[in-house]
C-alpha cells in the first residue's frame, strides 16, 4: 500500500539537514520505495510504497525512526525525536464494560471522554488531506491523525448513541445486516468481527469501518475512543468479501504491533484534550490477552559475510542494528539481537537480521559478480522440447502464419470435448474463464470471429491443453493448432503444410486417412501413431490440431547419405482412367511395387476420371534400356487393370 | 579411305549449317548449344577433323588448312553473335522492369511478441549456463505456497487472488490451483536435480486480476541458482548482466529492499527509465522502472526440499515477460490486455 505524507510532518519527529530528495533516495535504496517527491507549496509530499511486512512504516513516526537510522549510516546527521506520552489521570469510573473474545481481538484500549465537536485546525486538515484522507470534524480527524502518526487505526463512537453497559465482541452471523457510516447497507457473510450492545445490535465492524448507528454527529457530547488490535485474517476476509478497503482495513489485515495500541490511545487522549476540549470521564480500559515476549536471535559473522558476499565488521553490523531499534550485544563472532515489538511480526530468523544489516550497509556497496560455472556436467532434458518448438514456430511463420496467444481458459460454450475431462475453475474471474481448454481450435476460431474484417487469415498456436485426472494433477499436453480462412484454400494445402512440416522435423512417415471423427477432413498419423486431425469446416475454412508431444517423440536430426546416382533416370508419365472411388495412395503403392527399378511415383495431374502418374525409373549401377522400361510399363498396366479395373489412355 | 572431295564437302556443309544456326540463335543459351554441337568434344566439326586420318597422307595438309579455316569462321561467328546478343539481352530486360511495380512476396507471418521476448530472454541466460525448464501450470498448493514458505493465512492464498481448481485436495499437497508464479518451479527443479542448480523457468501463470496493467494469464521467467557460497553479490551480477543484455549497455540497475515470503533478504529490481534516461519523468518513478522481484532463497524453502541451509545458499528472481517486454525501448502498449486480444492488426505489427 502507498501512503503520502508531508515533509514537515516527518520533521516533527526527525531533526536533520537532509533535503527531501536525499531522504527519498536514501529510503528507496535501503528501506521502502519513495515513488514520488513533489513540491507542495513551501513543503514537499512523499508518496511511499510500504511493503506488507513493514506495517510499522505506515506511520510518520515509523518512517522518522527508519529515516534517522539510514541517514546516520550514510554520515548525514539525523536525530529521531520519539513521541513523549504520559499516562493521564483517569477517574476510577467504569462507564462501559468491554467483553472481548481473545481469539478475535489481541488488544483493546479505550476511554470515555467529554468533547466539543469543531472544525480541525488548518495544519491538521492539510496533513490529512495531503495524505488523501478527507477532513470531517475534529472528532473523526483525530482518529485518522492518530492512525497516520502512530500507525495504529483508531475509532470513535458517540458514547450516548451506543447507550449500553456492555460492548461485546463476537463473530457476525451470516445474514446480519449493518449500515456503515457512509450510509451503505451490507449483508454480512458471517465471521466478521463485530461489537454489539446490550440489545445485541451490531454497533461496529471492527477494524473495517464504523457504523451509522454509533458514529459521532454534530451533537456528540461524549465519545468512546476505541483502539482495537484485531486478528488479521478475520480482517482480510471481511474487508475483501464486503469490498470495503479502508486504510484502517488495509493496515489491520497486516501483523500490527499491539504495543502501538496504548500509544495510539494516549496520543488520541492528548489530541482530544487539545483540539476538542476533551475531558477524561472514565477509567482507561486496556484488555491485552495476547501479549508477546520479545524474540532473541543469534547471528554469526560468517553467515553475514557468506550471504552478503562482502566482509562487514561485526561492530558495524551491531551499529546498524542499534540504529534500527534492535538492541544487541557482540558475543565473540556472533551477535545476540533482541527484536523490537514493532518488528516482531517480520523478524524471525538469522536471515531476517542479515537483511537488516545488508540493506542499511547498502546494496549499491555490494559488487556485482557472475556466479562461477558448475564443474559438473549439466544435461537439460527440456532442451529438445524448446528446440523443436522454436523450429516449428519459425517454419509456420515463414509459411505465412501469424502466431496467437489465446487464454488457456474457455467458457462452457467454447469448451469442446467431454466436460468430465475438463479442469473446472472454482472461482473464475468471469464465465469466460470457467474451464481449462481441452483443445485449442475453438479459441482460434474465436480469434477469426473477432477479426471479421480481415479476409485471408492464417493463424496458429502452440500451447498446452489440460485433461483432468483423478487424484492427480491434470495431464498438460502441448498441442499445435492452426486455422486457415481463405477463398482459395483447400484440404490439400493443409495436408501439404503438415506433411512438409513433419518432413522438416525429420519425420518422413506421415500418413493421412479418412477422418475418424466422421466430418470432412483427415486423421493424421506418424506411422501407426495417431497425431491429430485436419477438419474442413467449409469451403474456405480449415483447421488442424496435432499432439505436439507425439511430434517431439519422433522429431529428429538424423542424417542419411545415399550415394548420388551416376546414371540418368528415365522419366515417363502414364495416364489412367479409373473410378473416383479408388484412392490415389492405393494406386501409387500398386505401381511402386511392380518393380524395384521404380524409384519414385507421384500424382502429376487429375482431371475428371483421368489421373496422370509421373514415374521415375532408375538403376543404381547402369543405364536402363527401352526394352526394360517397356516391360515394366506392361506389368504396371496389367496390374492396374486387374486391381482397379483401370484403363490406360 | 575417304576422298579429298568428300571431306571438303563435308567441312563446307558443317560450316554452312553452323553459320545458319548461329544466325538463328536468339539467346546466349542457344548459341552455347550450337557451340557445343559443332566445336565440343563430340561436336560435328571435332569428329570430322578426327576423320582426317582416313584420307591419303599427301592430301591431309590441304584438308587441314580448310578445317582450320572452317573452325576459325565458326568461332568468329559465335563470338560476334555472342557480343551482339549480350548487348541485345540487356536492352530487352531494361524495357521489361518497372521496379516500382508491387513485388511478389514470399509468405511471411509473425511470431507473437511474447514468443519473441521468451526467445531473447532464454538466449541471454543460456549463455551463462542456465538450464531452461517448464513446469506444470496446474499445480498443488504445496509447490506454489507451502514449500515456498507462505503461511496458511497468506493473502495470496485467498480466492480473490489465486484460481482454484474444482477438485478434491490432495492429502499431501493441499488444494489444486493455477500457479500464480513461476516460483513453484523452484521447488520442482530442486527436487529434480541436486545442487548446483542454475534454472531458468519460463511459463504461463494465472492470477485473478484483469485491468490495463494485468491479465489473468501472463508469463514469468524465473531464475534459481543454488550452490555453496552463493551471495547477494552473485544475484547482482546476474541481473546486471541480464539488464544490459536485454535493455542495452547504457541502462543501469539497482536493487532495493522488498518483501517476499520465499526469499530473505528480498529485493525489488529497478532499471533506469529508457525514456528519460534516469532523470525522472511521467512514466517512471524518480528515473527508475520496477523490473520485478528477487532475493536470496529463504532457508525454509531449502529445508522444504531437504537441502541444508547451512551448506547451501542461493538466489532467485521472478519477472514478468510482458513487463520487461513493455519496458524495452519502442514498445509502449497502453493496455496490456491487447497482447492477448489477438487482434490481427496488432499481431501483424511485430
């Protein structure tokens, strides 16, 4: 999350000659990123991104402490001025009893005060507003000001509107309704942390937002100032499911130091006294069931140097840590470090301490080195996959295809294949993302329909398809798909494309058979292994999909040398009249098997019921004679006659 | 025995035939054929000259002179015809070509920008010995979160952020999800090979978000290096190398503190803005652009795969392919979703 604060506000708690730009630069490289420093009248605003592990820096005080530590390390004079707060005198009057549930709230600090509603003073309004917090009146503004200064959210109730002896903390039940102070009604999901009055009416949505029925108004005379340190995952869940992302909620869903709760209370009391003529009229409530013990961590010099890659004297490490508020002592070659409460949620192990040392030492002071190469042999079992993928993609590119990347998800409408085999998404973003696809073709056809204006389209995609498996991860299989839309396209163009593609991958035994799926098209095989389909959808639209894993199994770079022929081949064409029902492949095979001297037969032309075959005769050791050829020709003619009832033109 | 007369007649016949062929030749190829036909090794004139041995010796001299004359005449005719043909051919071609006419182009399609970026990134890392891998997109929670040191209540595990698959959870590995990052590949790689590890994992990832700078499906490239004595210094070295190779020599990088569950220390990696050269502009943050996250592998991650964190250290980085692509000079796409819209007008620009 980002916070914006004024430079002058920061300087209430740090004394330094450093300029705003310097502070921003130092913080960015050693702590949290200052994304912008902007001039604001005579002042400056910092826009700072705070990482989730540093809720302690979501406050002016926290930032001032951190800034002082950083500047000192870089030789710039800086002194942190902590907030001095004393516990005020409070009467022993028990005006309200708070009944906590320690599973839900770690600490509650509260007090009842008499106050006067007013406008806030100018400086406070300006500080809040540059922080993107709207100023309303002094009672509300003080809670926000406390939150920004100390880093702990605070809440204020109209004590008289609460009108209860007990304030009880519990989990909401599903279906309970509340109206938040922005006048919006919410139906609760159950499990939100709420406070109820004696009549079991919900009067607060803890850690998220105040409610309309207990919020302060222009007529408020008495307030209950209330600091609640909540169990974070309840807050996260409530905030996300209700869609209420207040600053308070965003801070409360992190590990927030409960020690800050009492500071927030005391600072708030002081501000109400100063700005709202506040008078304490109840005892101070402090319910603190989940107090944590300070952690101690041992860090060795050797480990520090090993992880950072530079030698840092232990004494320097010790100083860095002290500046950040970590008390520590040197024990021979180790540091014994005590973690301050405001860092307790974030610092657990040796490496966490090393990070603190390294970042303040300065990442820019660590040299860049390429790690030494391994002395061991590395074999990459994936190299093959990537090689062939690249080769196929490039071949298709140079044959005029454009590559698409469509989403792996599809809607139920677009899902083709048995729904039982599909991986279904439990929480899709929209209905378009309901399933992981079983085939790429529908996605490609969708691309076509979204590019209606383009007349001729050749696209392809090489992506995974996903097949559900019982009690296992789905089978993820690479598929190669393409779609061609063109007035002049026909089946043979795609057959040729795939045949030639496979040829380029060293696969010479591709076979095309009538489609097993019934439609117009072909099933493609490598030898006897099923590879995929060509589908002719209409006169101008053809698609194909191949199982790329099978291609990978057969693709190869094998090279074979055949001695070049020293004798010229004899070439001739034979035209045959034969029924349409006879497959060209069968005729080719029939011709080929008539003589070993036939080195190649291809279909040269097809016109009505006549087909012309181009035959190449070749003898590896000598010249062929006309006699030999005419004999073979006779055999061919005879065999075609008997096998296919063919006549020769 | 041949007689002088027969031989003379034949030579003159050859000369006349050859000259008429030469006269008729309309291009250099035909002329070359004529030359072969008469003057080649088994050309007519060559063979006839060989027959000279078949006439009486006293007549051979006379025939010899004639034969040479014939040969010379044919050669001269070919030479002069050849000159004139060469000249003629040029003028004819010059008339035919209008170089401004539209060309006949061989087919040329387009590879997707993401493919192009992946190729480039792979090339850069493979040069310094990284092994490119690819691991499952549909993954167990354990690989994507638990083994990467995510606590059970971490927000990334919310169903607001991560896609869950409708499937019974595994007793061992927890719920089935779509991996939200390539970091799950760290665990798979460390299970596959013993250190030293030097992995580059590039794969599709999925997160529940869609706006101008996020798409629900995207690509990451993840590096992982595990060995004895791997330090922050090495991490810096690799990312400097990558940034300079991918973005250009004059771009600088910096690392600054950040937070990730599976690294400690964690960094955010910045590269100087290519638009303002690091001076600071509308598009960047005080002269820097965020490239992505990195860090030293958290000891809990090493422990999760049975490696001893006292012996081994390592670093990892995980960055968006789309992100580095957009940060490259010249490609400023205002809406990331355009990459996956498959608008052909867009795809054909690259």
